[in-house]
C-alpha cells in the first residue's frame, strides 16, 4: 500500500497493564500495542507507517481507546472495533480463526493450524500470532502451546498471563 498520502490518527493511554497505543486509518483500527513506555510504541508506529501523516484528532479515536482500556481492566466481552488488518492471506486466515476463540477460553497453535486446514503449519501460525497488529482486538493472547504453557507473547508473557487471568475471572467468577 502506498502510504504517502495516508493519514493515521493515534492516541496513547495508560492502563493497569501499561501504555496502550491505538492507531486508526481511514478504514479502521490498524494498530493496538501494549508496552511499559510510550516512546517505543510511537517509534514502532513511525516505522510501520513511515510516510503517513500522523494526527490525533479523529472524533472516534478516544471512544475506541476507551473501549480497549475498558477491555483491559474488565474483559467482559470481545472488542467490537472496525479493523483495518494488513497482512498476508495466511495471516488473515489465522487472525480470523483467533476471533472464534471465546473470551475466557484458550486454544493451541496446533488446534488453530488444524482449524485453518494447515495442520503442519504450527510454527507459521505462531508467527502469524506474533505479527498480529491489533493486540486484544484479535485475541492472540488466547493461544497457548499444546502442553499448556503460555509461550511467547509480543507484548510480554506476564501481560498474557494477566489478560487470561482477568478473562477467566469475568467469565468464570467462581474460580
């Protein structure tokens, strides 16, 4: 995509799991990141969209960011945001499969690979999860290894564990 004339609106907000950056293109939310510091997330956005004009005045920006922060604090339902997902056809297929994982549940990389008809592509599924541009909106944090371990998470395994704990708390309050 030619980003020379692209406008990307973005905003940052602090949450109990660190800073959340949300970026919005003309087509929808194109980036959601989590981090301990704001500056590296802004730098990542600049690298991802090097020719874009960056703004922070889109009328829906704060509304969408409010939804993401609310999800982090009390994940009672999946995020319902218009998404602008940019990825390969394989990544898109994996991301669609991740959307089918119910809140409070997990799946494995192996199960996702089988679900999309590529049972030998477990590592490619893991790579597609790692390339997910919209943390939380595409719930890659709900994917674990076949032995039940959390494995990697682009925004930190501790965040992944906490997100899963919070989701379980809201979907299974007796736990």
